[in-house]
């Protein structure tokens, strides 16, 4: 799938809503970006998982 391919060039972390999906573009060390398509339920699970390891 084209959405799964890393993009060339660096850029900021981006999260956008496209239709029923959430598209997350994560910059990678060494260049490029990882593009992940997730649902709202998966995004909520990710938020919970990250909340368990992030210290304020």
C-alpha cells in the first residue's frame, strides 16, 4: 500500500484525520517518515499504552 511506504525527507510528527482513519506520520532517524493508518479505537489504545510509560 502506498500509505505504508516511508516518505522521503524529514518533517515533524503529523497526525491527521482522513475519512474514518487517522494517519500518523512519524519522522525516522536517518531520514524518511513512517506512515501508519489507524482507527479511532486503535488511537485510543495507543494513547493508553503511551500514558503508562510517559512520566510528567
